[in-house]
């Protein structure tokens, strides 16, 4: 089964946050759609950085290289493409995003061809996953954090995440997290995420300030953190460290494992090279008996690896990105009592909203291979 036609487009999705109607966030996406010689289609999404560059890499480098190849030979495709997007070593950044977009589209098409969801093709461990909600944004006041936490718990969510390192200062970050913990009680899981915004010293201090708050994970804590520094933070900070949302490749996780730096694997197939790379990462996490989750937005895609693989735990619902996805996909699958079911249809199980895509498109092109 070969790719005979493709379309590439870039999009900017705007969204607002609950309780902040005047806020306006945005997220960029690159969409790749493929059609095979058997009439089966598939799509892949990536973003959110350098969208035009990723689209150009796909158009001029990646897709011409796979012309005439059987998409069932995914390892062969990766062997062909990886040297094009990383002269040496492991693809990162825009090159990895382009490879991710292609890989996801191929998995989607293969799932439709086989009549299986991607979760089933990855192993079919479960039919869905519990959701953790990324909600504690810096724009919220403490009262709003508490109000929204109560609302989410009432809807059935049992795991929440609050952002730290939001320029309020470490002491204020700690105070806000403690306020949320008091509001939700001890039975709700609570994580924190610095988005690589803190220095090592700031991250360690925050760990010490929150040592009694039962924090389930500290995600991406240190700006440009080396494996050695992250390993020290894990050892001294006392909070499990979660890594991998934008650079969660097998090589990165191998380095983190060697440094004793990671407790929770959080790869995102939209950025690390696709489901094929996440499958490799998952094998490493299973070898070390560590849990597998996801981060970085795009939870509807990552749901497949969290549900499909036996050590999968929870999948992310980012309140801002989810509002964009509600417009992007027809029949957007909503969590029920904090649990998100894998769509019953094959592949990704998602249908694109063509009207929304036209409204948000900034560039598009079509190619015959």
C-alpha cells in the first residue's frame, strides 16, 4: 500500500479558558493528509512550533523520500527519513515534528486498512484511559483555581495539574499549589508543571516548599536541565520527575534513565517521531518498570498509546487545547466521569471538521507522489 497523494496545511487555533472569557490563547498545527493507492486515507498532526518550517520539511524532503514505499514497512520508512531530518543522531525539533506528522498519518491509514484502532495495534491493553486535567494556569487567581478545581472534581476528574514557574515567584507558586491541595483534599491526584521555566535552585526550593503536599509528579522542572541536574533534583527534591513532552525520544529517555533522572515517561507522538518512536520509548519504560503517560497537548492522539500499552496510566486534557480540539474534530469524544474511551472507529477514530480547517488555514499545498 503506497501513498499516491498528500495535502499539507498549517492552522492557527484560538481558544479561551474557563472563567477567563477575555483571555485568548492560540496553538499552531501542521496537518498532513495522505491517500493510498487502495483509496485509504489517514491524517497526522503536529505543531506547535515553526509550523511553516515543518510543512516545508514535509513537502521538500520527507514526502519525496518515501514515494513508492509500502507504508506497512514503517521501520524502513524511518530508516529512510531519519537521516534527512537529523544529519547525525536523533531527530529533534522541526525535523522530529515532520517525521511525527508522517508517522501518525501512516498509523491512521494502517488502522483503517486493518479495521483496528491505533490503541489496538499498539497492544490493546485497555479500551480507554483516565484523564488528568491541565488547568492551573498562571492567569487564574487563587480563588479561581479553587473554584475550577471544585468544578472539575464534581465532573468526575480525579487528577489535576497546576502550572508553576509562571513569573509569580517560587513562594507564590507554592502557596497556590497548597491552596489547591486544601481545596481538593488528599484523594485527588495533583501534579505540577514548570514547562522548563525554573533554574535548578528554584526547582529544588519549590520541591522543599511542597514536600508535605503529596505532589504526584513534577513535570519538566528545569530550564535546559541536563540529565545530571535532573537526576540530582529527583534524588534531593523528593517529588517524582516526569519528562518527555517535546523531546521524548528513545535516546533522550535512555540518557535520563542512565542519570537516574526520570520517574514518569511522558512522550507525545506529535513531537518525538510518532507512534513508532513512542512504541520504542514504551519498551524502555516497561523494561524499567516505569509508568507511561503523555503531555504537551494533543491528548486525543496520545490516548492511543496510553490505552494501548500495558504500563499506560493517564492521558492529558489541557483545557485550552481541548477547547480548540472540540472545534477541530467532528463528534469530539468527551470524557465521562474522568475517563476517556478510545474511539470505536479504526485508526485514530477521529473525523476532521472541514469548515473549521478552512477558517483556520494559513497555508496549504497538495502533492502527487
